[in-house]
C-alpha cells in the first residue's frame, strides 16, 4: 500500500472513531432525547400534537449513526492490538455514506421546515 493511501485510511479511521461516542449517546436506556424546553423543536411538537417532529428528528439521528457504525465496521476489522485489516467494497459502503448523509440532513432540515 502506498504511503498516501495508508495516511488516508488512518485519517478515515480517526474520523470514524467518533461514531462510538454517538452510539453510546443514542443506544442508552434513556431512549428518545426530548427537545429543550422553549426550543423551536419543542414548539413544533406542541404545534403538531399528538405527532412529534422531534421524534422524526431523533429517528433520523439514530439512522445516521447506525449507517456510520455499519460503515466503520465494514471497513475496519481489528486483527491485533494495533493492527487492522481494511475491507473496501465497490458499492455497499457508498450506500452507507449516502444513508448517513440523507438522515443527518433530514435531522437538520426538520426544525427549519416549519
């Protein structure tokens, strides 16, 4: 592997390392995070009662984090304490990136859509 390819993979590995923290935030027993009282999203929930815009935003966050976790796990397989095997797929991993971007975009778009 060329040195620049190795550096790019290390950079990608570091970028995806944040996903573990997001998985802990979204996978805990607390369930759906409620919008801050007085926030625009809380106001949207009041205006759309009994439906919750914040639930749609939360589901978009869950989907985006899930896609990124799957991307990380499909790319990097730890084979030793500091050794990894990288597995590149020609199509599937790009679909995971697209899913993460679409859902993250939906989460950002929802509060401003009203």
